[in-house]
């Protein structure tokens, strides 16, 4: 639907820069919930610039954003006036009818937005995209060079490289992974399953279909990778995995493009910074499909708030994504869909993902139910308490129960 190729989107996206003298908001309440990585923090800080003169602006940026955004937008009035979302997380908000169409606000205040930024569902603009993202290979060039190892292009090559690094004594646990039980673990399953050529649902239906050879191969590869990770990998989200990298404990990982800039921050050892390199997503199982997903991030506006608060929220976030926000600090934080953005080295992996034809994360109304089921039902397999067949049967059963409750089955 949206964002088939990042390079195309970036080339098409042009925001008018002539009308950004200030926020121009006379009154209203703005309350934003979203993730906490640097690019989103920059958006939050930009919106905060609009506070004052009868306008209140608050942000709640947290790794738990997907646990609180729906409850926080369900009340009337809603606690949050906006949720910063991505391909997957917007679906739950639409399913529960807590965000409003933005057609009128785009017409009034979004003249500079291009069609490629408009997340449009059945003619209604439900979100405004401001950045692209994907997970891809990140590696320590110094460690690989020391051992004469080429940057992996497949997960099988990653396993081989990890074994050689461990055997050399350079690192005990050279692989990093955002495998925290819950959303992160499920996302790694989604990536790997797509890479193996799997389809999540029976064609044309909401009936799940992952308990198959593609599913077994996916889980077995994830388990093999985990043997080279920190023993506490099931508690490691993107923040903890990034911290392992910054500490110099990891040489290979599949990481979000939006996190790469922070891996080269001033607080990181210069040797680690100099050796941090990126490449496109890896393939797996002899296939040619990237074991990753292409994403967009953007903002929504709550339904259960006053029109004045909705307008203030939209205007504050439009201010946050104005072209002038780009500078030496913010530009490396993301692949911005903002006029004037020029790709930085940190964006190379996301562009490589687009060039490989990486599939977008499925924006199906029931995909979130599958994701939630995977995040809880695969843990026992990763801990050696279940077989792959048992774990996937549990995933399918949990999903089926949830999908029947929601009326999809």
C-alpha cells in the first residue's frame, strides 16, 4: 500500500518550507505517546516547542507505548491526543475506532505533504508518515577483518561467523538480538518466517497457517542464533541490545536502521564507533527474500478529543516534522520522509532493504493478534521446554481464540 520502495518515497517527498515561521496554534491540549528511540524523541521535542500561550504539550515516550496507547486513547476525552505508530500498531487503533480521519486537517494545514506520506485507508487519511525503517545487518568490521570473515549475507553465514568469533576468544556471545519475550520476539519470528518464504494466513482468509515446515525452520534458526547471544536474551529489547553493542560485547546483530546513529554516539568507545558498519538484511534457508520487514513510522490523532485539541495536535506534529528540524544531530537518526533530507551512512541499511524488495510488515486487521500470540507462545520453545511443533500449535490456538473473539473467524 504505502512505501513500496524507500528510495522512491524519499525522492517524491517534498514538504513546503515557506509556512513554518512558528506553530501558529492559538489554544489546545497536545499529549503524545510513542516509542523512545532518538528519532521519536526528536519528534516529541519538536512538538514541545509549540507549548505556551494557552497551548499545553506533553509527551510520554516509552518502550511500553504499545501497551498504553490504546487504553490511553479509549477514554472520552482521550488521555493521549496522538499516538506515534508504525505499520502494525496503527491497525489496533483503527480496529478499536480511537483515531480520527485526518482529511480535513491535511486540507487545512498539510498543503506541503505529498501523497506518499498519507497513510490512506478506504479514502480516509489515518496517519502521516515521517520516516522509514527496517532491520538489517550491523557488524563490527574490525572483528570480522581480524578473522578474515566477510560480512554475512545470510543467517547461515552469520552462524558460521559467530562460531569463529567465539572460538577465537575475542567474544563469548558475539550475536545480539532484540529477542525480548513479547513484541520483539514476535517481530524476529515474523522476519525469519518471511525470509523462509512463509505465508501467515491461508489465502483470502484470517485463518492462521504457520504450523508448517517454514515455521519449524524459522524457530530452529532463531534457536541456533540464541546460542551465541547473552544468556538473558529473552529480556533484551532494542535498547538492551544496543547497550550490549555500545559496551563492545557484540559483533553481529539484526538491528533497526533508526538505532544505528545512536550506536555511534559520543558516549561510545571510539574503536566501537569506528568499526560499526551496516549492510542490507540477510536472507535465510537458501531463499532470496529478505528476512526482514519494511516499515513506516508516523503520527495519528485521537478521535475522542475536541476539534480544537485535534487541530493543535496536528499542527504541533507538523511543526515537529518541518524541514528546518534537519541538522547534523537529527539527520542521522532516521530515513526521514522530509524535504531536504539527504541519506547518511546510518541510513544505508534501510535503503539496502528497499533495494532488495523487502516486504512491508502486513497491515492486516488481524496481524496484530498473530504478533501478540507469537510473542507469548514461542518463549517456551526458546527455553527448550517445547518442540517447534508444540510452540506453533500453541501460537495458532492462541491466535484462533483471539480472532474468534474479535469476529475475524
